[in-house]
C-alpha cells in the first residue's frame, strides 16, 4: 500500500478544489463571521480531504467505508452552509452555483469510492 496513494485519487484532488474554493469565497464574508460560519466552513471543507486521506490508508474495508461516509457528511455540511451564506448575502447565487457544481462532482466521486469499498 502506497502511503500517499490518496493523492492520486480524483476524489481527493477534487475535494482539495472544494477547500481552495471555500477559502476564496470566505474572503467575501463579513468580518463578524470570521469566528463563526467562516471557521466552521474551513473545518468542514478540510475535513473532506482529511477523511479521504485517513480512510484510504485504513486496512479494513469497514474503516475505509466509514471515513468516506464522514467525508461525504462534511461535504454536505459545506453545501448547507454555503446555501445559508447565499441567503444571508455573503456570496452571490453564481458563487453558490459554482460551489454546488464542484460539490456534486465530489459527491459522485465519493459515492463511487464508497461502492468500490463495499464490493471489495
């Protein structure tokens, strides 16, 4: 097993794009959100990639599957919070749409990864 094999996964690479896009959009948030929603979005977005990396390097399929589920949950958390951010006027509808498209792509990739662990 290659220790950094997770870096080759398209799911991981696209999840990193979610993190980078999150940080970019957070620059639009008001200062008063710096320690509230912004912090939560940073943690949730980084959790996506962290759990992919941790899960891929687990030995049991059950553990691998669990960490991908956690990663998926963090992805949905990011989606939910950006929806709220749009409704609060922190980001534009186009910003959210762009993030939603990226999130949908990562969700499909995580689902495929999850299925591969369940059939292995």
